[in-house]
C-alpha cells in the first residue's frame, strides 16, 4: 500500500491524490504553509489522513522555531495550528490532532525548546502508528459482519489513501477479502471529485481485489437486482447521537439501503466521534469551489451562466445506520455515547 502521508528527510511527504489514478506523484512539504495547501487542495483527504497530516505539519513548524523559553516556543507554534485548523471545517480528526499536539507541548513545558522539537515529531509519528493500528482493529471487527460472497457497496474513499494505512471502510473490505470471503466490491464513482472511481478503485486494483465502479445514481438499481448485501462507508465526523457526516451522496445511499433492507455500516476510528455536539445538525458542512462541479480534467461540462452548489458532505441520520464499526468494537448509533470519556473531578 502507498503511504498517503509520511515524514521523509525533514519534510512532510504527501501523495498528491489529485493526480491519481494516472500519475503517482509525491510532494515534499518543507513548510507548514505547503502542508496547509495540500490539505485545502485535496492532495491529501480523508478525515484520519487529514489529522495525521496536520500533526506532521505542526511538528514541521516546530522544527523551524527559534526560542529560548517554552512560552516563546508555544507562542510561535500557535499560528501554524490556526493555519491548519482553517483548511477544512468538517473533518473532526483535523481539530482532534491539532489539540493533541497542543496538549503534548503543554505537557512538556519544562523541556527545552530543542527537546520539544523531537517530542512534537515523536507525537506525530505516534498518531500515524495509532491510526494504522485502529484501522486494523476496525477491519477485524467489520469483517465479522460480512458474509462470504456478499456484494459490498462503498461510497467515496475510506482506504489507505484516506488514513495512515489499511483504511476504515476499505479496511473492513480488505479484512473480509483476506479472510477469503470472496466478496464482490461495488464502488460508487463519488461525484464531483470521483474519489470512488479514481482512488478506491485504484487501491483495490493495487491489492488485486476485484471491484466494479458504478455511477452514484446506479446504487438503487444494483440493490434491487440483489447484487448488494452490505454497505460500508467511512466518516468525517460522528455526532454523539450517531448522526454521521461523510462525503456528499452518502445519505442517499443510506436511504436506499434502508428501503431495500440492506445493512448500512459506518467504519471510523474513535477519534472521529465528536462528543461535543449532540446531533448532525451541528456539524459544519464545507462548501467547495464550483470548478469541481463545472469542469472535469479542465474541460467544462456545465452550462455557462448556471449557478452551482457544492457541499462536500452530507449528514446521514442515525436511524439509517445499522451500526458504527470502531476500533473499540461495533456499536448501534445510540450506543456510541458509552464511549464518551468520563469527566474527572
């Protein structure tokens, strides 16, 4: 599997996913501004991968700080945190990772600024490694829900490209395939940026897992024909009641699955659950550039003069979700509140 993000020779190396599947190009980000650009412009995408990238971006910024005291070090670090936080509003892992990096610095405030630089980088490495381990656990729990010979539909890309490695929704699919369940994978193309056709299909082909790409409006057709027995998607933010934000079009798939009696699963690490919000109504939805809709590969497909709306995500209400597969186990949407950390007095 190709790494979507890694630390390489003092730089944050990102796989430019806007070039896939025809080109495999890596970008070495040597400053936090380039890291922020990479997140904003979708060189890297997927909630866990965005969080990991932000952590490495902060570690990179820390390496360039010249300070004599903790207070000065931390003061110089905060603008980089703010810059990264402003890149994409929906993926909660971004803010979780930034907060974790801030807390790491604060927890080691008695260390010298030079020591802090290594500590911050070590923490980013830890976030990456933990994500891979969480994905493996998600895959194991999720594979138990897949029957041999199932047709499994996924929407967008929640694989190694969207995480530290292995994937969440694709982690479930990979784990089921590794268990020799001989599943048939259907990947929605996922308009407007085609993450399913370009990225999910590319990943599965690399792993020699058979995949059929369908347009987003074909899902109901294949469900009615009995080709799909399970739906598994990732998540960018899960509210405390189980409402889930994921790539635009996920809600439609969930409604179709409910109508056809097909289980609809959300696969995501614990860090994607936002216990600070009670429902999906509070999840901010990113509105992206209209050019993603009006052009494909630089070619205009939209009628000049027509207006556009380009929300990047939608929210699937908990009532349409059969279960949420996490690294801590499988839960009904209303049960995830049990995972909320208890407050200590």
